[in-house]
């Protein structure tokens, strides 16, 4: 990826000020997108940042479900996406119909919905979660309750094993994190024997098993900073290398595989963000009946996480 023109950055920052816009970006965004954002974080902290945004216009540099979450939590604000086609294949695998059919079979069940889902799925779920709070939320569920965890089977499996409880899982997974293969990880560990292995819990269970730490993007960054180790093998999307290298320039970070690139996240550019603010496009909306029900699941997530 090319380095951005300094004039382009200046142009965006000036436009952001003129529009009184608040920019929220995910850690998987391009480095220059992270650098011009008002807030950079994981999906959970992005949701909180949107709810507390000090401006009437929010530009979300992330995939579509992240922008929808901002709309759900901030119905009176204008939420923009610079790239409406930036989406999440895993989120798109599941539909509201899948959840409703499960509830018809198991009417007393609880549906825990990963935030990586469309608003329609959140609207028919009982509570949302993210990788940073999934374990905490599941611990709030009655131990004998039947729980349907959607849609990430790897995250669900890893959390279920950690908590030693059964979960019914959907069949989907993140195509980017699925690229982390055990044999490649072990080969890297042989080359860098002193390196700590830090992975995202969307990775395969056998990958999580050999990791020194598995956690959300934010948790990975915090672990790297607190650790006395000086080198780390990173098993999550390559965008996280930018905040890691900025925060800890004296440490070494090795990507688990060169395939850890999310094309949807990387489809957002400064040029598209400038166009979005200039034209106030594309505005993200959620049908009110869906928004109101999805808000309950998201607010319940925030409540259970505190």
C-alpha cells in the first residue's frame, strides 16, 4: 500500500473540522486512516465511542455492521460510511430467518449474537457480544440454559472451551482469521523461539491452543505492552501492526501469515473519506422497527460488560 500524500491528509483534516465530524476507525484500517481518526479501537470500543461521540456527524471507517451499530446506538446523529460495499463475509452468512428457525425449535433458548452481524440478526437476538466481552456475557447466562452463539463457530468454540460449557454454534467463520494455520505458526515459532504468540479468538481452536494469549485486537495491543517479551507473532489482521509499532517501537512484531489482510477493511481510503464528508454520503440508515429491537441487544451487551 502506497504512502498517502501529505496534502491529502491535510485536506481531510480540514474538511473534518469544517463538517464537525467525528471519525471512528477500526484497528484493521490502513495506517493513514487510523492516523486521521478521532478514535481507533476494536468493535466494542467503537460502539461505545459512537454512543459518546461529541459531534452530530459520525464517519465510521469500518465495515457495514460497524456503521449500523453506530446508527442503532445514535439514532439522532448522521452516520456516514465512506465505502458502502465494505462488508463482512462472516456477518453475511447468517440471516434473521436462521435465528428465528432456531428459536422455533428451542423456544426457551438464549441467542448470543456476535456484533459481526447485520442489524436484522441483532434484532432477533437476546444479547450481542464482541470478542472482548463474549466470555463475560456468556458467564451471565444461566449454566443450564441452551445458548445459540452466532455466527462465528471458532470464536464460539474457543469461548465454550474456556468456560467449559456447551454452546450451539452457527457454521460461519472469519475468512481472514481462518488463514492462520497451525503448521505455519509452529514453523515461525521455531524461527523465533523467544516470541510470544498472540492471536485473535476468531482463529481456529488448534491455533488458539498453542498461543500464549488469545484476545480481541485491543487486548492483544495491551498484552504486548505489558509483556516483558520483545518479540511477538501476531495472529490477526495486519492493520494491527500499525498501532503496535507506534506504541512499542522497541519491540518486534511478526505477522503469522502474509494472508492476514481483510480486503473489505482495506477498501476504505482517504480519498473515499474525503468524498464522504464533502457530499455527506453514504448515509447509513436502519429501519426503525429493526433499530429499536437491535438496540436492546446492544444495550444489554454494554450493561453485561460493566
